[in-house]
C-alpha cells in the first residue's frame, strides 16, 4: 500500500477533482469523473473501461501541465 498525501482540490475535500502525491514513488494521482461522452472517448486510446484515477510520473506534469 502506498502512502498518499492530499495535495489539493477545487471541491473543498468533498470529492473530485483532487490531486494526491504518492510519498513512496513521487507519482501524482489524479481523482476525477469518468469521461462518458462517446465522442470524447473515441478520441482517447490506451484506457480501460471505468478508469477514474490516473497515475502519471511527476516529470510529465512538471514538464507539460499548464502553468496558469
């Protein structure tokens, strides 16, 4: 089991969206609503049905996430 630290949320900690940090690996975990719109999903690839949490390397977010 990973040790997770709550980073922030725009929902006042009552649900998604939220950001967590895995204190063991440094990975970032994003909590959010499932994309259900068929047209949006058609543009995505490499996902599994029902995914709502996404783990990405910290480097990906620091290099490519919007800065504003």
